[in-house]
């Protein structure tokens, strides 16, 4: 995937790298356009391709039309491990346990951590892999096709794998040479991939607009949905003229996800404006949402291996919930009765076994449900705007999301996730104090682009070198958190 062709030998010798946070000021609120919630789909390249699969599978009740995946892989391919991500899920150096991933999908759906898999049977999937792509190799995409066979009818799946493209989004009139893999990771292969994806997902479309677009681009405030979580302060929206606010629910919604090193800070507006989606959207009433990672995210990638949350692939994953909330916004405003997602969700009052979760009241809500790791924790609706979750393990990180309930107990949109770590208990666990370098050598942490992350919790420990010292507490098998005993 873009800039994910990681060279671990070079990484081991790299000097510490400063991580720059994107400081763009928030622009305007994402508008409620009243678009049709039954006509939502997603596509993405590389890390965005893996993220597109996550959104399609976890939120299958939302992304009903389906997904386009360019150089991605099976759902939960990394299983929370960066080594799996850079190994089997990219180079296919070892086999991907597709049957295990299918079982995990079914199990999570049964528990409510993701939507029912039955939703997938009515969706469509478009897969693309270039024969010159040596970053995410074709056997990975072959396994993605096999994975989808367990949930999506074969007649609903297209797999294009005979074009000599490198690791890039493919167009028919813009970008580098077809077989190359280089920034901005957009290649001219004489093939309109965006158009092929959209036509497969939505059926026959009007001819694209090759002239001046009639719609508008909007830089919107992403912060109200993400609260950080490796996402930029702002994202981008393309709205055809016919889909302006108040136009009714005749418009569709397609979410477009860039790859690593392809966000607005990295490549400017090239992915937003040069990949070919807008000219099809303009003549077919398709609203395009372009969420953006920040440069504070690992390599500007979407989280598809757990760098930001152990729940990264579930509905409660911070980035997952943020994108879902964006879709809820643009499909809102059409006179429906669904409640918006609660905002201001946060944690406080941590003890060794409990955490207080609080949020801002939602107009029209008669109560709320609270989810930890995608599973509901309250036995009955919460009347107020806070909830104390108990029975937690000491020195452990958790993630919570909240939904509002109507008087008829219909759930509204899910909030962005809030994370928190319980305090240390009076006993249990073993602590290790060492340099960040020593922690990686001992297998308690891993290094990625000059930074160090604890295994299991994924908590950032700071720079990867012999000078930064961190105390890690082991709270489970191969699970470590920053803390003390």
C-alpha cells in the first residue's frame, strides 16, 4: 500500500522521527443532506482498501450497496498484529487463515460487535489487484475474494486482476506510468477504475462529466466525529448540485478512502480531485465523502491492524465509528426519525475495576445504550448522560461508544469511541521497566517508524531508542499496558 512497503532493516537503523500532528483549522460542519441511507457504499486503496472491507463487514447495515477494494485484504487479516499486517497481509509470506477470519466474523456478528452478516448477501463487491503490485501482492487479494465467498454471492463479485498496474489507484487519464509504485500512488493505466467500481455497485450510470463539474467541494470539520484517533481535523465532501441540502433522499453516498501517505497533507487534493470519482458522481447524484487521516497516524494509514485501538475492526473502533457518524450526518436531515450520534463522549473517574463514561445529551432521546468493545453493557436504558461501567480489569485499556434511544427504544447513530485505562490493582500482573529498545528486543513491544508501541494494548510508548525508559505491566498473555504494579 502507499508507503507501506516497510523495510524493517532500515527501520531498525532509523533515527527517531518526530510525528507531526495536522493542525488545519476546522472548516464548516458536515452538512445533513438527507441522502438515501439505502444507497451507501465505500471504496478504498491499500490501507483504505483494508478499511473499506472493515466498514463494509462491520457496518453492513449501513454500507448496503457494497464495497470496492483496491489492493486490500480479508477482514481482520492482521488480527491485531503489525507483524501479520506487514507479512501475510501484504507480502503473503505466510498463509492467511481465511477460515479463522470467517469464524471470527460470524462470532462478532453473533455478539453484536458488528452487524449481522446476513446483510452482506445483498451487497456487491468490486476487487482490483494490479499484476505489478509488489506491495500488496495478488495472493492477498485472492484470499479476500475467498473470504467474501462466505458472505456475498459470486454473481455480486467482480475481480479485476489482469492489468499491469503497480500499487496505486488507477485512472484512464491521470497519474504516473501504469506499472510504477510511487507518490501520489495514482497511475494512468487507460482504465477508469472509479467508474468501474461505481457502475458495479450501483448498476448502469449516466455518462461521466468530462467537463467542468457542476457540484461543489467542501472542507468539513472532522473533529466532531473523530476526536483525533489518527484522523485529520478536516475531511472533504463533493456534493453534486442536485444533492444540496433540502433536495430530498434521491442522492446516493459513496465513501472514498485514501491509502497511506495519500492524505491531503501528503499529496494535496490529488486523491480528492484526480482519482475519477467526482465526474461520475456529478452526473449520477452521488455524494462523495473523503475522510482524511492525519500525519500523526502511523504513516498516515487507516487503522487496519490496531495501532490506535484493540477494537479497530469492530463497530466501536474509533475510526470506524467516526466514518459511520459522517455517513449518518449526510443521510440525515431528510425527515427521518433516527437520532444523531451522541457527542462529547469521554471517560473519567478510573479505578482498578470501573470507569465513568459521560456524554452530551441528544435532543429527543429518552435514554441511552453504552457499548464496551462493541458489546452493550447496560441491562436497561441509561436515563442520564453518564454511566459507570464495572467489572473491569486493572491497568487495562477499554473503548466505549454510546447510542441514543427514542421513546420506542429505536437506537440512533453510534458515537465516536472514547478510550480509557483503569488504574493498577493491589496485586496481579508483572511490571518491566526498561528502555523502549529493550522492550522490543524482549517481545513486550514493537517499533514502527521510530516509535514504540506496547503489544496487546497498542499504547504509544514514545521514541524507539535506548534513552527512553518505560514501565510496562503485563495484564494478560502477550498483553502489556503502560503503568505500574
